[in-house]
């Protein structure tokens, strides 16, 4: 069994805040997927920051979804969807505390 954490962004890859309707749709997609794949999840709010390639610091609120799954590909595939829906270059997923930055077009393990 794998412990997986998915970090849902609140901003797109340009640092622009997601529209409330887009954020709600993304949250609902994550929640319904996790209930189907894992049977449940724990969610908590966090704040993070990262530096872009051009040196800008993007600070944002994130929602972390923690869940358990037999296959780590469950988190990777979900991160791909999140990345595409949130216009992200990559989305952070941890699998058993190991970080993975998943791009929307990566091939799931």
C-alpha cells in the first residue's frame, strides 16, 4: 500500500489565481476520483512557494490530498489531470514521502 499526497495548486503556471469556478471543478474532480480509487482521503490547506525559471517567486495556497492506493500510478495519473486542468507545468505528488513533479503529458508508471 502506498501513501500518496497530491498538491492542488491555486494558481496557474503564470502565477495567476484560478477562477473560483475552475478551482471548484478541479476540487470536485479530485475528490470524486479519490473516493473511487481509494475509498477516501484527508485534505488540508498549506502555503508554498517556488521559483520560476526566470527567477520570480510564486507564493500560493495549496490543498494537499492524502490518500492510500495499491499502485502509485493512481497519484501520477491524477496529477496529470490536475496539471492539464490547472494549466500547470508540473504538479507535485509524493509517494511514500518521495517527491515527483508530474507534467500533464508524462507517462504514468
